[in-house]
C-alpha cells in the first residue's frame, strides 16, 4: 500500500506542475481543474495511508472532514483542531478547489487567469498544510 500512497502523492505533485505549465500557456480552465484534482488526489493518498482506504466520490471539503475525524480517532487532537480551523477559515476556497475539479466537464463558463492562479496557489497551500499537519502521523 505504501507504494500506492507514494505514487498518488507523486502524481499529485505532477498535476500541480502540469497546472503551472498550462496556466502559463493560457489554459486557465485546465489549470484550475488540475489544481483541484491534485488536491483531491493528495488528500485521498493521505487517507489511504492512515486508514488503508479512502472514500470515493467526496468533495475536497468532505475529504478534509474525514481527515479531521480520522485524526480524532487516532488520538491526535492537536492536528485535528488545526484541520478544523483550516476548514472553517478556508471554506470558500475549499469550495472553489472542488468547483474547479468539477468545472471542466460540467460547466460552460471559463476561468480567468487570476482565478486560475488563485486556485493553483491555494492548492499548493493545502497540500503543504496537510504535509506539515500530518508529518509525524502518516507512515
């Protein structure tokens, strides 16, 4: 399973890099999609590492809530509180990440450069937050 977790995290990093490249080329919808997908994939990898499985068909915010609950179950109250505060403080940006992931196939509107940049920057921030928060917990 560790191999799959590592692969998913690697793929998430590649998606972030791909988002950066397509953003630079002017493909803003695709950049936003890739950023949302990278975040979702990274959260799924972390949950797979902690639980041995991960839920499918969840929003980014749902995955965060599951991560928080998992940390509580593992007796990690301080990281769990950090995740809860992060969810509360960033609920609209978490929704934007999820919308970006769902947007490409379900919408006819387009992202502007600034929106795609904001989503990509936030995706990087989310992944870094998760890394730091669970640094000593996940295998």
